[in-house]
C-alpha cells in the first residue's frame, strides 16, 4: 500500500510541476480523456496519452499523465477494463486499458 501512496504523491508532484513550468493543465487533460473515451470507447492508456498530446495537452514530462488517470480513476469516472502490452515500453507488460464508468 505504501508504494501505491508514494506513486500517487509522485504523480501529483509531477503534474504540479508541469502546471507551474508550462501551460499544461491537468484538468483540461482529464476532460480530454473523458471526451475521447466517450467518443471512442475503451482505449489503452498510452494511446490516450499520445492523443492528448496531439491535441495540445503536452506536459514537460509524460509522467504528469499519472495524475490525469489517477484522479479520474479515484473519482470513479474511468475504470481499468483490461491489460495490454505497452507500445512504448518495447512490448513489456503493464499497459492499462481504460473505459468510462457508466452512470
């Protein structure tokens, strides 16, 4: 449990730094992810990150997206519906597939 808490804390720090040092908005990125999932259905996290960046939500460090997914999950707006190999991790395990929580 401690590692999970540390992970959440580090994601928040990374997002805070991104907002202080660039024009990245964590909340705007969250809204983008929700809109993408609404329009396209369940999607791997890496794809969501790349699509958000293509739409202009570009933090200095992609780890800021941890706070995007973490908060949406904690708010029960999205949920993990599967696992996949990571596209950017050279095929390593650990990719997540996210979907909107209905209702």
